[in-house]
């Protein structure tokens, strides 16, 4: 089982991904309200026990790297490195916006993934459609106002699919900018640790893992 953890924002998620079946075995997502420090490990312990496992039974650890909350990112990454130090299991870090975009890149539209960054700002990345779930952001991960995000998309003539933590004001701004877009269906726009686990499984199957000593969060200028 791969343990996946995402505390990038107040929307937190953990999961167990069973690589023997290619399915999510357990998952829990919740609105943390910046209580990741006291909530994460008890929830992980409970999930592992309910699955009839012990920490040494895990086959890998996956963690969302950001962008996101400065403190939130460090909580999951520190927990992941601690588990790896004790168990010696492989570690995989995956960018948070990639996790948000991954379930939608086969839908035939460019995918705009975003998350809330506080003080009216958002983090975002735009991904082209892909037939094989390959994630190739069109440009860098960005941080700024919704107006800045809309301006960066002004040259996009085709319809885009928007997923992630999008607010009503952000939707209004995109409409006012004249962008063609549709929102991911309700229930599919949440970042899920089960998706993070599946992405980690694909990397581990290729023998691709990260160095727990050098792996660090993705922070952007003017970070949360």
C-alpha cells in the first residue's frame, strides 16, 4: 500500500493506494482550517489501522509538494520523511497542481488547475490535453490575483476546463474576461490523495523515487 498525504492548503487529504489492484483502498478528505499539525498523524494512524496494516507494511510514501501553504506543505513533507526514515520505504513528491489536473487531462480540453493562496490570490497552472495522462504544464506554476491569472489566459481561444479551489468571485472574473471555460463537475474538482497515490504508483513502477534528504516543497514568490 502506498500512503499518500496532501496538506498543501486547508483542503487536506490522505489515502492508501493498493498497487496490487490499481485502486484506492481508503481515502479521507477534509477541511482542516490550518489544523494539519494536530490532525494529520492521528488520521493517518487511524486509516492504516482500519486497513489492517502497520506502518512497516507500507510500500511507499507519496506527498504533495506544493505550491501551497508554507506551513501546510512542511507538515506533510516532514511526516513523510519521518516515516521513510523509520521504514526505509521509497518516497515520491508530486506538485499539488499536477494532482488537481491529473483526473481531467484526458477530457480533450486544456485544464486550468488552481488553488486558493489567501488575500485574494490564487496559484495556477495550465495543462494541455493528453491521451496518456502525461502532465506537461504550459509554462510555470504561477501565483497572483485572479485578474492576473485571467490576463495570462487571454490568448487562449479554445474552451478550457477549470478545476480545483475556485471561488465565485474568480468565476465572475473569468467570465468578465471573456474566457471560454467550463467547471469540472461537482465532486471531481477536489484534490484527492487517492489521485496522488495513483500518480506515485506510476513513478514507483518505473523505479523513479525522490531523495528524502533533498526533496523540498515548491514555494512561489509571495507564497501563502
